[in-house]
C-alpha cells in the first residue's frame, strides 16, 4: 500500500479505511458534520489522524465539535502542526 503523499490523502485513507466513509463525501470543503460520524466518532477520527501523524493538535487550533469545521481546516491545522514540529530542534 503506497504511503499517502499529502495530508489530505492521509485523511482520505483514515476516513475510508477506519471509519468506512464513502469516498464521494470526502472533499476539502466537506464539513466534518457531513461525514455521517457521530460526536464520539468525530473525536476518534481526530485521534486517529493525530496518531497517523504522531502529533497532537491543540484544541484551540482544532475542535471537531465546531459545526463549520471542514476537512480543509483539518488539513491546515495538521500542516501547521507538522511545520512547527519540523522547525523545532530535537532535544
């Protein structure tokens, strides 16, 4: 199985493989609320994404309970966290 080349590809993989969301529903503009996941599943989805990237996104940057939060917003929050991690020197 090829490694996803972008953040969005990774999100698509997690949604389809782990949460069985139909691929047609997954677009950057799609609100998280439109994916058919209940509130617990949304939290589990965010945790699965964080685990996939081995990072944590602060709640002030990403709260899956926000009704208007989109997959594009999630991508941006992940990209910011990844960039910050890359620019932080290792201890």
